[in-house]
């Protein structure tokens, strides 16, 4: 896309070219169901309308909107944008898989770190309160990970028991 961008709209200033390309790229992105010719036609129609009512953001197009070179450059750029977004869409499952892998990796590394750190005072206090509440014998917790897992086990175990107790009544 960037190679094409350097070859088109050579008679426009850098700012004009950038504004026009950004607008076209956004137009292509929000019109995935339209083909290149339809997008070009829509763009030209809209710009002619806005030029007529003196409300165009691209006033510099007034003289060149019907120029064959401008239309070819615009169509070429729209095709490149379409290719870019189609490629990006085809890569979406791969990107999602990579994000999921990174998420799992961060979780694993967090657990490794937790297994090496001593449990916090809050965890120990909460564990003691749970043990007292459910009459469970306390055991020595050596890491944050072990404390978290033990607290989760107690809570889940007693939630299941409580749901059975209330379900049978």
C-alpha cells in the first residue's frame, strides 16, 4: 500500500495527499460489502455533492475530480486498501491465536512468580478465617500460589456443599 501511495497523486501537496488517502482508507474500511468501483463511485458522487454546496473538506478536488489520472490513482489506492483489509481479515484467526498464547504465557509466568513469593498477610488472615469458619485444620502455606489455590478450594468446596444443602430443603 505504501509503495502505491508514493506513486499516486503526484500533483497534490503532502498534506492534501495524506488527508485524501486517510479518508479513502477509512471509506474502504467501513464499506466491506462494496467493491472497488462502487466505493470509487460513492466517493466521487459524495465529493461532487459537497463541492456543489461548498462544504467539501477536499476543496482542492474541484478542478481534478473528473480527471482520468485522478480517477485511476484513486481506484488504484482503493484496490490496495481493499487488499490490505482483506489480508488483515484473513490474518485475524492467527492474531487471535497469538493473543491467546500470550495470555496463557503471562498467566503461567505469573503463577511461577507466585509460587516463589511468600503468602501475603491478607491471604494468611483470610485463610485462617476460612479455616475457623468451616472447622478445617490449617496447614502451612509456603507461597502465594499455594495460598490462592487453598483458599479457592475451600470456598468452592463449601459453596458446593451449601448449594446441595439449600437444594435439598
